[in-house]
C-alpha cells in the first residue's frame, strides 16, 4: 500500500460530501495520500447519488470517460461509493467493467482492506447496511473547506419510506449519533476558526439519541459560542414540532432558515407519496414558523408529474407556492426509481412532455416569487458572514445572511470569515446586492 494515492469525486447531496470527508479520514489514517486531482491518483473513488436517474447516468458517463485515463495508466483503479453502489451492488461492476470495487455508505471502514485487495488485482464489493454505524469516532478531513463553514453529520439513514424515494434502501434505517460527540465536533471546529456549522440528516427532526431530541441538540450546539452560526438540513414537515421552532427563536445564532420539503400541494398526491402529512398540516407549520420568526426564510423541494398527478393537482401545487412564498426551491420532474414502492405499485403515467411543462411552470412561478421576496429586502440591513470573492468580480465579496440569502458587496478591507453589516441596494431573483456599512468582527 506504500505511497498510494486516492482522489474522491463527490456527487449529490450534502450528506455525500460529508461522507467523502469521513472516507478521506479513514484512508488517510490507513496511510493513503489524498491526490490533488484525478490525474495523480492510483485510485479514483466516485461517491454517488441514486435519487434520480439522471444523477446515475451522469456518474456512468464519468466512469466511461475515465477509461481513457486507465488506458494510459494501467495501475489506475476506479471505485464507486455511496447510494448508487448500495442500490446496484456487484451488478455495477458487470455493467461498468472498468469499475474495480463498490462500497455502500455503511462500509467505509473496510475501504483500506478493499483497496489493498484491489491493488492485488481482485475486485471487491462491500454493501452491507448497518443498524448502528454512525462514524461518530471519525474526525472528518475537511475536503475543499473554506475554513468558515463545515458540515456535521448527526444521524444516518431514513425510515420514512416515501413511495418515490430510494434512500431507505441505500442508506438503511435511521440511527442518531451521541449528542456529546456532535457538540465536541462543533466545539473543535469553532476553536479551529470555523464560523458556521450545518447539522445534517435525512430527517433531522426525528433525531433521537436515547430521548435527547433535535431541539435539545440544536440548543447545545448553539451554546458552543454566540459567534458560531448553526444551520440544519433537512426537516420533514410531519416531525417539525413547536419545540424546535421555539429553540430557533430563542437563539440568535441559529440561522433563520428552514428547508421544509413539501413535494406536492395536493393531499391526494401527498398520500400516494406516503408523506404522512396534509397540506393543512404543512401550512400550520409555516404559520407557526412565521409567528415565532417573522424574518425566517423558508425553502422547499417539489416533484412535478408524480404518478397519476392531474392538472388539478398541479394547480394546487402552484397555489401552495403562491400561498407560502418560498425564497428558494429545488424543483424536479418525477423520475421512477427501481425498488421503490412507486415502482412496485404505482404507474408512472404522466407523459414526459407534461412533466416538463408542469416543471417549467413551477420554475417560472418560483422565479417571480423569489424576485418579489428579494425586492422587499431592498433597504434592509443584514449581518453577513463573508465567504470569499464574488464569482463575477474580484473587487467584490459575497456572503450569506442568517436567512441563507447570498449578498454581494464591494470587498474593501473585508476578509473571509468576518461578520459585516450590509445594506441591500438592489437584487435579482437569486442574489441581493448591497453596500458595506461596517465590519463587526
């Protein structure tokens, strides 16, 4: 194994990026070096997403592209990690013959042994799901971290079994990390200079470590320092209780932003999706959030064209968007996933052109809503955590406010990691533009 190098490419959600940091830690401790790019690696590990078919097709395309590198460097080995590996298991190595190994999300501790086996010319698969693995004892290697914001994985798995979703099958049942390990990780990050942490889970609202709730965990992490911003993702509407809302409202450093996936504005479709809430319940949660935190930003996920969705169902979704007024939305057309309840028991009967048209209507409406919301921010002042130079101009910096909105402003003497006060002077649907008022700390 001496002096072998690995390079990790990550696709998909924040959980996958957090997992790649765990993998990097495990392999670094085993003596592997992290290569700065794919061209200098002996092993390329592709951490994958299986939530939609186009995500898997993108990964397959990348695997096939790497054949050219393998023809020039016969020692190069390709491995697939994560959800796609768990879903397809050893079948993936048959379909993509240049893949030497697969490892599911609960098998990362085995990677040093797997890589040694692969280096000897073998193929390997490790895809057993666990009911206990949380990697709580692994200190992640912060890949590409800006030294300002970091992810902390607080739980793994999911047992909601939404009818469209593969996650319970690829990540296993829900289990929560011990809260003290999470607080210790947040404390160490703050002491290392980080200014923001995001607590991650498939459904953070159902975090439960021997009776210790997510609201209690948020309060403990927020108490690390008033200068440490705390975010979280993702909430499930059925489990969003008043205790969490009140905890957020009582801690100024818990960011005023809640991602609350709705998926559909139709109760009939929500029932088919097995979401375990109604539109009325969802709107009650929105009202509770706004009573406690009028300035809280609310974002969502939505699926266009789910099984049997009618035009009336679609219009109900548009109506819900108008009623809630989301600041941002992740919007997708439905993709039938193998192995899910929907694939086994429902019919993907909405034509693709109808799905596309409905998605385009949702996107257009959300663009209008986001622009209207941002226009209401003009003239307001926000505390902004500076992240770095703007992509469009090195003379400007960008950062985010508590509501997770991006603000761009003249950089002057500001530095990444500083909190600054910015007054909003203009906006687009995606960005607030402002002028620097003062540097706080």
